[in-house]
């Protein structure tokens, strides 16, 4: 970077954090606390905590491995709820202590906290096939503006309709696009 602009500081900080996180990755019980200053946020940005929409890498409690996801909201002082990019079907959201979270990319400033796992067109999902009351693999085709109708394309329609319109409660994230 030729000049110390905000994007330049952010790129340098991102590279530094990536190297730091990779170095800690294999160490059991390693602790990572990431602030805006460490990440290279704007000097005017007084916020030192994670915020909704931030992309993170965090330690999953069941296997201790690192996975990427987004911050939904701050649950308690040092605990955040994370929506994983590739969640277990039964665990779409997990609470994670900040010591097990590394900031990868800042979300949009002012983002409201998410009330559920955010979905967008192109995401791989598990969708409820209403006739059989079973969840099957599908791809999310569209989301209505009011986020009440979700159109999915079934991966294996087996002679039925290739798409279905479902309610939010009938669609679970399988892999974020």
C-alpha cells in the first residue's frame, strides 16, 4: 500500500490477523480476542466489539475445529451467537465466547441484529417437503422482500414439482453461498 488509507490499513490488518489465526489454529486452548483496532478499523471507530454481520472464524464446541460464519448478535458480555456457513442440521446457531472468535471481515456498520439465520438466493438448504414432512436437500432460488416466502429448487425432485414455496420455519441453512 502506498498511502495509509482505511482500505490499505484494513488489508494489512486482515493479512496480519490471518497469519495470527493460522499460527494459533492447531494449539488446544488457544485464545484469540480481536478488536477493531487489531483489525485495522477506522481511527474514528470507537467500537471494540464484534457486531452483527461480521464474518468470523470460530471454534465449534463439538469438535474444537475452526469454521467460518457470521455474527448474528451479542448474547452476553463476551458471548456471541454465530450462524455457521456450513452448519449441522440440528445446530444452525451456536453461542461462542470471544476468545474463540477471530474477525475475518467487518460487516455493514449499523446492521441490526439478526433474529434468525440469514438466507439468500443461492444458499444450499434443507427444506421441508410438506407431503412427506421430511427435510431434503435443495437450493434457495428466491426470498420475498418481506422474507416470508422462500422458493426452493429440490436437488432430487423424484417426479414431483421441481420447486416449492415455503415459509421461513421450513428452510434451514446447509451451506452459505
